[in-house]
C-alpha cells in the first residue's frame, strides 16, 4: 500500500519539506537512502505523512444575513 512519502531537511539552509508522491514502505526507504547518498547536504527519510489539517474557520458555519 502506498502510504509513505519522503521528508527532507537541508542541513545548510534549514529548509524542510515533504514530497507529495506516495510510495510503498520499501520503495520510500530505498529512495531516501539513495537520495541521502546523492545529496549529502539534505537529510531524507521515509515517513507516513499526517493528513492535512482543515483551514481555520473551514468548519464554521456563517449564519445567514437577516433583513
């Protein structure tokens, strides 16, 4: 099941990110190891990303205007 993504952190700038492509666990771990070898200034790891949280106020209902 494709549930893993690649999270990365640049050791030079401190920038971080998570890829959007999903992989099976073995694929993600293998890719992270390969990327770590090719790009030593960036740490890569296979993770199961957390689902995005809803935007603030997205669940709030706005009452209809009366008048």
